[in-house]
């Protein structure tokens, strides 16, 4: 009985050996040329990393090594971005002064989000510029001309047409302008809204203080959209590198961690129901633009003779800059809070704004 089992086992081993030989005879002719081609390519490729023999001449590998070339972003691009920003704000100023439909402002916001936000990674950052300029007041050589112009240009436009930058040229504002519920959004109680207006002022003071004290970018840490902008910038560079024939990482890269993305998701959800939470709660640059807008040559105002006190403009205003008291027949429009989105002009049927 044991002899039969031994014979069966020997037959199985013999069949396995024959099968292995047949398999190798079929696979090797197809695989070997590929292996040989790869090996030959590696031998001819100076960038290929190989194990170096201790007794060989290391210098021959060093002399033949060609490092991969990475081209940094040209310095002139910052002036290109500045020119794009100025063109956007000039177009926005034209749409505001001519009281064009709000869809034109939205088109500008979409372009701002795509180019300045995603393609350029939010490089036109009004939040960070405050710290840069504050540091430059102490050490002027640390602030470039482009940075100074980015800081000043929205303020100059505000003298002529109010906070056009906030609705048209700011990538942070563009995100909030696009992703919010226009109809039936939640308006804060008047007392709460007055308290909320003080917070950005305190953050502006704190931003300047920490910039002087320790060159710390406080407001940038509070800005929730950088994870979106930096990730979009990386994806754009990946696509550009792939098209140019120099692919980067073969995977989707993302900037920052789970906390930053959770913070962004929270702000987007809040902003859907309560418009522009960052502008109204945190943005220190909005305080400066809002202050200048109070002295604008062309302030937005309500014509009391045409106004029917229907409160349609008050209901649609994303920053609650319009207050209508139907009982006492009083209308107020705060150019400090108004972001020049033209939504109120669209809504008013009597052209009172």
C-alpha cells in the first residue's frame, strides 16, 4: 500500500516538473526580449540609479549624470497676475457704475476663482498682503513693488466704485460669491450683525500686531480656502507637465491635512446659508476696503422718492448692508458693508438703487 503511494507521489512530482519546463519554454521567449530591452535602456540611461561597484570609478557615473531640470515660475508672472487683477477690477467697476446685471459680476468672480484662485494658487491674497506691507513699513526692502501695488490697487478702485475688489477680484470672495444660496438665505439678527462687524476690526489689529511682533501671518492661518487653492494649483501643474511631456507624480496630490479640509467644508456649508462668512467674520482687508468705500466718489445709495419700501433689496443683500424701516419709512445703505454685487439693482423694480 505504501509502495503505491510512493509511486503516485513520484508521478505527481514528475508531472509538476514537466509542467514547469513547458511553462518556461512558452513564457521565456516572450519575456526575455522585454527584460533585455529594459536592461539595455537602463545601461544607456545616465539618470538610471544602479548599484556601483566599490572598485569601479565612481567619477564616470558622476560625470555622465544629468539631473532633472525643474523650471521655477518666472518672476514676471507676479506682474502678469497684477495686470489681470487690475483688468478684472476695472471691468467690475464698469459693471457697477453702469448698473449691469449681476451675472456679469458673477462671470468675473468665476474667472477670478479659476485663474487667481486655482491656477495661480490664490497668489493675490489680500489677507497676507496686510502682513507683508506691515513688515515692509519696518524694513522696506522686504516688500516688493508688486506686493505694494496689490495692496493699494483695490483701495484706489474703492475710491471710485466701492468694494468692487470683494465681489470681482478677490479669489476668497469669489468662492463665497459663487457658492451661496441667493434666495431664502439666513439673515443675522441686527444686534448679532453689529457685533459681527467688530470681529474683523479686531483681527486687523491683531494681524498688524503679530506682524510687527514676530512677522507672524495670523490672518493667513484663519483663511479657510488655501487648501482648495493650493490643491488646484498642484493639479494644474500636473496637467501642464503631462501635456508638455514631463509628467509629475502619477497621483492626485492634495495640500494640507484633514483639519484644513474640514475647516473649508464647514465654511462652505455655513456660507451656503449665511452669505460670505469669511468676509463678514474674519477678513481684515475688508475693513480697509470698506473704510475707503465710505468716501467713494460714486457711493451706492437708495432714492427715497422712487423706493416703495418693498424690502426686496434688503432680503437679497448678501452682507446685510441695506436696512429698510417700513414703519418709519427710513432706508439705509452702508457702503462700508456693500460689496457691489449688483443683486439689489437687479431686484429693484423701480430703479431706486
